[in-house]
C-alpha cells in the first residue's frame, strides 16, 4: 500500500463513518475496515474497478463524483476522502464544496505542481513535467486543474476553509506543513495531504 | 395454459392475509422449489423472487414444461449462485399459475375457477404471502434475497416490510415505482388478452378454449421490451426466415417475426392469461415510496441490510435511472449500498442470459457477503 494511504489510515479514528471518493480498486477501503473497523462507502467511475470492489464485499457505488455527491445528506460522514483526484474535475471548487457539505471533515490529497522536479522540468527543459505522481503526458492526462500545495493552502484561506492539518510526502518521508515552512515544503513535497473542515 | 400442475411442492398458508384491496384470504397454497442444502447454522439460504413470467423452477429442468429453469445461467453447480454452497428457495407468486393460489384455482363457494373473481393483488400481498416459507424452513435470517425485474420489486418490498430478515439484497434491473411507460406496456399486454374473444371476461377454463392469440400477442410485445435495439439488430437484422426473397404475404418473412411468433406460441402453453392480467396489475400498483410518509428514504431507514443494486446499460424497460433512484434513496437513508451498471447490448434480459460481467459481480458479492455473514456475531 502506498505511503499516502498509510498516512490516511493513521489520520482516521476507529469506528468512524467514511466515504472514499474515487476509491479505485478499494485498497484504501480494505485497509480502513481491517485496521480501524471503519464503516466505509466508496464511489468510483470505472465499471471494472467497481466490480473489483463489490467482489471484495465493499460497499461501492458506480458514479461520477462531479455530479452525484448531491445524493448524500449533509454531514452524512465523519470523513470524506479524495485522493489525488480534485485536479481532474471540471469544477473542482463545486466538488470541494460538496465534500465539505457531506463530510464533517475532508481529507484531500493533491499531486504538488510546486514540487522541485516539476518546476525544473518546465524551467530547464521547457517541457510539461512527467513524474511519479504525475505519470501522464500532456495529451493524455486526466488532470485539468493542477495546483501546488501553496495554491491549495491559500485557496483554503481565501475561502475560509479551516485547515486542521497538512502533511507533505517526499518518497517515504513525511513532514508537517504550516504557514512558516510552506514555501520550502511546497518545493520539497511530491504530494500534499490536507485535513480540512 | 396446457400443462397440468402436478407434484409441485406446496405449503398452505393458514394465517389470514388481509390484502391491500381489503379482502382477506387464508388457507391458500404457495408452491415453491428449493435447490442445494440448508446447512446446520441455516446461514446459507438465498431467497429468489421471480419476474412476471417466471415461476419457482429457477434452474435444472422445469418438471412441468421439461425446459431449462429460467435462471439456469446464474444458478446451479459452480454457477454464480452456487447450489453446492447455497440453499436456494423460490416461490411461485400469489396470483401465479404454477401451483400457488391464482385465478385458475377453484373457488370453494361454487366449485368454479375464480377467473375475475380472484381478488386484485399487489406486490406487497405477493411478498406477504411468501413470508410463511421462511417460517416453514425455520430460517431466521437469509444470507441474501435476489430478484430481477418484478423480482426486484418484491425484494425491495420484502426489505421494507421485514428489515432484519435478510443479510444482503440484490435487486437487479428493477424499480421502486412503476412509471408511465412501464404501466403503458403492461396495459398493452392486458388489452391484447382481453381483446381475444376466447378470453370471455376471464371465463375460459371450462372447455379449455383459452385466449391463445391474445396472450401470445401480449408476450410478443413484452418480449420486444426485454431486448435492445442494438441486440435485435445484431441478432436478426433484416434476415429472412428460410427464404431467399419477400413472399409478398403477411406470413413471417423476417426472422424477427418468426422468432416473436415462436415466443408467443410457447408462452401460451405454460402461462395462464388471467394470471398475466393479475400479476402485471400488481406491478403497475407498485410504488414503494407511497407506503411511507417521507417517501422511499423512510423505507430503508436504519436498515442493516447490505444492498447491491445492478442495472444494465441497454435496458430501456427498467433503465439505470430507476436503479439509481433506489441507490439515491438508500444513500440518503444511510443504508449500506453498492451499485454497478453493467455495460451490455442484451437489454432488460441481460440478467437472464449469460452475461459474464454481471454474473462475476453477483458471484463476488454473494461469496464475500457469505464470509462476512458467517463471521457475524
């Protein structure tokens, strides 16, 4: 299981109610059930992945998070997780508002466009970056709205979204991010995980 | 219907059942069949609800018609619903014609078949009539309840009536409320039956002059709605039936015509026209949301049942939208729900035929839920 998922598992208290948006093949959901006895639901767009989840006995619905989160009542979940998907939505701000509506807290991770490898790719080679967390090329990437950790941090402040915690991931290393070290961590972290409410 | 119903398993429901129409029935038969073996802990039981034209003979050879059971694609040894592992129960619906209490049964009052004197029934009546079957087998909680199309409606009704009687539930290609198009198509079928002079206001049992033509047309019309445009085109296209050119008559020139006529003809042998009227009416009256003050959401409030809703992309009779409405209600009520739309050209009939994506999903769900159910305290 990837480092990001391990951090998310650790962030969540036992026996909470969680929705995993864009849950893929259900790896994170399985870990949450096994390690934390958490009541998890998932939503996933791709039929083949939904099928994998259902075969594992996971409660996953096939659907598009961009349009179908409205079916969940306000604060239906203690936590809503969105792992590295926000940038792929047409209207990320609307999706984020929905996440904050249906979840008491939201865990959101973003592939950091401010990461030094990304910056150097564009600066030195003049090419769109291809890295471990941004593996696609410019013509086939699903990503429409890339942002950096700093962008998202400032976005939350502007929109008066409460930032409870920010964690930066660089390979296996993790570190806490705050206002003071934001510039540096924005340069050094490949992925940022935000706990917001 | 031409077959004699003999040697089918039946229970007699002695408890009076007050029907939605106001009448009360009691001491009536419900026919059923089982497959596989109920284990000692009684935690491997699956209740299957059949669709409009189905019966209790889910798999193997139907002993009445000598044809394969209607869900042989999904149920059997090593199949998605494995009869080596699970104990499968299916009842013939109230109003049906395979041994359960229906319009062709004799009325004790005058010794004649009920015909139109049979009370108009609802999906809720049908479900309540079957409940005694669980008592009969002393099953406290089913592992799963399954049903496609009208079977799915019964299943949703079952879950709403008895929140704790099944661990999991899989309504397939179904709806929580019959819509205008679905009612319209049923009305078309009923009018075809009633337009046949032999129907004779439902009195046709005596000299066995049954309204064959009307029932066959009803079945033909229904059959079209079970397939998709693309599926029909790929299978039949404009192919001619054993001939090189048009014959300039009204005989079956096209293969699709011949196919529909055949479907109509074989159906009248095994189905009672009045049963078709009654059961299709029950479907039309079905609107689960109407039974609760706060609508469908309330139907599943505080339910522990694990739901899997399945729809098929080319099903235009019970389209994905119908299934999604169920999912939305379940999510709104905080119920445990999974949902998959299977991509296929096989239309509404997808759940009855060999559709691997569907069967694998069903199998995965059942097997994983059996493991969870076994370990539940």
